[in-house]
C-alpha cells in the first residue's frame, strides 16, 4: 500500500517539452494546470498524502517527476536521465526524498549509466527495466547492484517501439498486467495475466494502481471496461494535455 505521493506543478515552459508526437499540437498551459490539479485530487481519493512541489521553469518536462527518481519500500534511487535537457531535475528531487528516506538509503545512478523512472516497473520485488533510448545497459546494471542487497531482482526488457517501458505496460497487482503493442509478446511477462489493449487505446495502457483503485486516462472506454472487469474500482482522470509531450498518468507522480 502507498502512503505518500510526490507531484510537481507544470511550469509554463512545458509547452516546449520533449515530444515525439508534434501532430498532437502544443499543450494548453491553463488546461494542463487544471488537469494536474484534478490529478492531485484523484490521488487523494486513494488515501495517500500528496506533496506538491512548485513549478521549475528551468526544466520544461519537470512535471514528469517519476523520471528523476525511483522510490521503493527499501530505498530511493536518484536516476541519471538519458535526455540531456532533464539531467538537472535530479538535484531538485533529492532534498525532497531526504524528507522520507534516510541519507544512507538514497542511492545514485552515475555516468556512463543512464536511467529514467518511466522505464522502471515494480512487480513486488522484481523490477522490470526498459532498455531504451533513455535507459542504457549500464544504468540497468547499476540499479541491479543497488537493489540486490534488498533481495530484489532487476530484469532488463529491450524496447524497440516506445519511449519508456511504462508507455505500454502497467502492473495492476494481483498478477494482472495491461499490455499494448510490443509488450503483448515480451517473454519477460509470460507468467502474468495479461489484458491486451487495442492499438487505438494504447495510450491508456499507462494506468496507475493506487491502494486497490486504478486511475485510468479519460476517454478510453475499452481500457476502463477491461480494468473494471478485473474487479478494480476505477477513477478517471484527463491527461490529454500531457499526452502532447509524451506524458501519462504514471509520469506525473512518485508513489511509495
């Protein structure tokens, strides 16, 4: 069960955030702020306390607070983002995590390793890590070295089609997993009960489980129905402005 969530208010510079989908248009900043506020209220419905960090205009993508850190029940890991424009975000998140973790339980990914939190999916004590354009083999090796003393296993998952691992797969606890695209056939996930998401709703594969409830992006009825069919109470949250800069529900928070 999660007790804490950290989020960061979008900055005005988010309209210049990194995107592989310029055809979706430029985010509307005021709409993004409203959607983020709704996201925070939705999280609170799941029984967590939410720490809201101020916007940082120096980093357009900094509202995606999941990427500069990995938070577990054992420790926290400050990552080393593979996107050069995001490397400075780690300095801001570390003092925040020191409010929740002792300093000897905060670790770091260092050069030449790169790692972004969007590539890391925790399934119990197994951590699946996407080897992507943002996360390299050395970053994955370092994460394994950090987590193995806690009895955790790190499994590398090569990516070919998407930005981050959690772009197309999410673990919903109780052995249930939503998969889209290349993740439907990944050998690493064979032992899970997989629910395949149709291509037209692939964005909504990025749901988040929070204390028994599942938050689903708005306007993806097939995914919402599939999650409800698994027996989870569903909360719906609109993240359409963040989709324009390649962000989804999981990207916007650290949950621990």
